[in-house]
């Protein structure tokens, strides 16, 4: 029964992730074309950089899809604990793509600033300004849309993709400020905007990378989550105390090892029933818990 429920949850989770990813690909393809063309015909380097950023989102979403499909595979002979950590690998690749994109944009802006020929810098047209406004609205909506789905299915790579959308929204804000400033008589603000975009993107890339690494090295649950788990265990009949509890993040899932104390005069069947109740209560209460191992220590009475 437990395996059936896990299979149904995996199917539902995968369906949600694929729906969001397909929407992301379509939106980013359209936006990247609009922004690059607006940057070319509108004379804005910042908008072209922003368009390249959106184009990188398409590639990153394909990585999310691949990573999610692999991580949702059932355990096999060589991977008996499942494949969830491969989603962390997808997040790391996403972070590297983000960082590379951001650094490339920043170097382009710095090159123009160091050049010093500010009078030769073109003034972007109103077309580039309109494209920036459209991008801000669309990418901010995509951020909240993807973020909601990521939280619902507890997907690290999907959350990384959501932040990719947010970084694109922030870069469009930077592009908007740069374009507007250039049109107001300060053409240097267009390449300055590219450098600001670079900083935003690299910060997001670092956060995504750090979170993925934490999940790869068996980092424990946060204190709040741990207290909730302890509370559920202590509520179960027959549990006298918690002797030890350890948790570890495994991709998007959590593994728990807990030692509880029970009446030593009880029979093996009775103490086994207590352990089963703790196990079932934990996995029912917390959907992110993939497995809870319970060991019972006797307390003489």
C-alpha cells in the first residue's frame, strides 16, 4: 500500500513539474526573441544581454526536466535508496549556467565602461524600454508560478528554475533603469545596468549552488523541522522518551533515524507495534520524509 501511494505521489509530482517546465520553455523562447530583437533594433546592449539571459533559461529548463525525470526513477539494484540526489546535480548545473551567463554579461558591460568613449555609445529607443517593461511583468509572474509548484512538490531544481526567473526579472529591471537613464542623456547607464545584472545573477547562482551542496552532503533538517518531528514522536502511545534522533537531506527527501525508549516489560510484539506507529505517524505527517527507521530501547519498570 505504501509503495502504491509513493508511486501515485511521484506521478503527480512529475506531472506538475513537466507542466511548469513546458510553460517556462514556451514563455522564455518568446521573451528571448522579443528582447534580443528589441535590443538589436532599439540599440540597447543591456536589452541584448537580458535576451541572452532569457535564452539561457530555456536550456536550464531542459536540464530541470532531465534531472527531474532521472531523480524520480524508482530505486534499482545499483541505487537502492533512489535517485533523488540527481536533482541536486541538476541544480548545480543550473547554478553554473547562471554564473557563466552573469559573468559574461558583466564583462561586456565593464568593457564598455572602461572603453571611455561614452559619447559614442548609442541611445536606446523606446522599443527597448517597452520590451524591458514586458519582461519584468512576465518574468515576475513566472517566478511566482514556478515557486508555488516547487514548494508544492518540494523540488530543489524547480525552485532553482524559479529563482532563474526572478534573476531574469531583476536583470530586466536593471535593463529598464539603464535604458531609461541612457534616453535621459546618460548613455553610460546602459552598460552599468549590465554590470548590475551580473551581480544579481551571480548572487542567485551562489544561493542555488549552496543549497544543492547541502543536500548532497547529508545536511540535517533545520531546527524547526526537527522539533516538529520530535513532537509527533512524543505524541505516540508507548513512547517514554526519545533517546536519539538523526535526520539527513537526500535530494528533495528526508531520511530519519530515531531511537525511542519504551517499557522494557512489554513483549516484542507490543514494542514492535509502538515502533510501527511512530514510523507510520512520521511518514503520514511529513510528505517529504522518504523513510523513518525506528529502534526501540527498553526502560526497566
